[in-house]
C-alpha cells in the first residue's frame, strides 16, 4: 500500500508533526485500520523526541465524521466486536496523546461528529474553519460516548452543557462552538491550513519543555487539591528555571529582544 493510501498520514514539517486522517471518500469515518493508524502515529510522535508540536487534521471535506457505520451495518451480529476493536485502538492513541510533553493542535473543517468531536476535546487547542459543524451523534444511533468525550467535554464546557450536547445530539456551528469554548479560533475555510501552520510554528518556536510542563499542570490539576497543586507548581517552576530556555528568556527580557528558544 502506498503512503498516500494509508488511513492516517504522518509527515514532518520542521519541528511540527502532522497526523492527517485520510479516508476522504467517507469523510474520514474511523474504522479499525484508521484507529490503529492513529494509535501508531501517536506512538511514533511520542517516541521521536524531536517534535515540538503535534497537529491533527483531516484530508478532504471533513475532519472526521464519526465512526464508520457501514462496518456495523455490514455485520450487525459482530457490532460489539467491531466497536471493541475500533475503540481499543482509538483509546490507546488518546492515552498516548494525553501523555505527550508537547502541545497538540486540532485543525478541523466540515462535519465533526462522534469520535471526531471526541478527538477535538482531547487536544490542547482547536482551530476551526467557518464551515465546521459539531455533533455528538451517538444518541442518534442508540450508542454511548467514546474517545474521551465524557471526560474532556464537561471539563471544557461544564456538565450541564455537555449533557445537552450528548443527550440531544444537536448540531452546532463553528461560531457556537467558539462561544461554548470547544474551539479557540474560527477562520475562513481557505485560510485554515495557513492559520494552522502559523499557530503550530509559533508554538514550535516556544520554550518546549516549559510548554510541556504547563500542559501537564493544567491537564492534571483536576486530580489534586490546592495544596498539592501549589507544590507541583513550585517543583515545575524550579525545574524550568534550570533549563537553557529559561536562561535565554531572562537574557532576552533584560536585553529587550525576542528570545530564541531551543526547546531545551
């Protein structure tokens, strides 16, 4: 199989890793092969050590329009096994994603449904095209949530609003998603690639070790009381203060110039 035929494509753009869902003919609906490709791509990024940002994107008209329901329709008697295979690999990838020491951006366009919506909630930042639409479509087919939506969405937008989206399975547009706090920026569709690269390059030029520590502090804060979180803040600041990037940041501040961070 040629690289371009793979369900998930991994490319390197300097210090930025790109994972692109690549089943555009079915709006990047996730099947077993795509879920495995996503897991393996996340693992490759984690093991590489040279990346400073990860971008998740989708080829074609949609970021990801949920699970591949055709797989279930073709063999309804095997639905539990099919769901288990897809979800297991997807969840392994999301677990790896959560442990990365670099920022994760998701760049979306068109229909973002089901597992696609879930993946959006798992990223650190989301930039959306103005034609993006979002729905937790699970209830429409008598299914329950997967892909971390039940964990991440209430933390993004609150329990009441998360329940509304999950139980009613309504579709919201990009401006509404921006107002809810699901996405960070909405840009014209034709500018999505350029604006995503600009955001990724800005983060890749930052103090990578510090950004990774910031990511962990915020993501894990739900698990700690205030006293424990304050102790973690102190420990992480002390560790950051020993890095080359911290020394460069202080020197740049004193010299009134832009810092040139190395990521170390």
